[in-house]
C-alpha cells in the first residue's frame, strides 16, 4: 500500500475563530513542508463564519491535503480533539 512519505499531521480545533482562522491556516500553508501535511480542521459547532472561511482557504490551496470536520453542536475541547 502506497502512503505519503513522512506525512506531517496537523489538527486545528476551531470554535468561533473566524477573526483568526485565516492567519492560522495561511501560516500552516506557508510552511516549507506544507505539501506533506495532512491538515484536519475540526469545527466544533461554530456559530460564526469559521467553517466558511476554512472552506475558502482550503479551495485556495488545493495541493495541501486538508479536511474540514464539522460538528453540528459544540461538545467542548475534548470532543473536538
């Protein structure tokens, strides 16, 4: 089975962080090893535009393996990560 060589996992817990999520993801996507990253964005029931901004930024960086996981209701930090 073929796997990505030395994949670098990153998990970003998101809950109502619309003002900050852009800077966070752009910083991740600018890293020299970004093409090797597997980024999981876990939106824990945000009531702002966090998930929409994540989707926009993901579309702007198609070369990075990034997935948005959305919880309908917040379960708190332990549920998110």
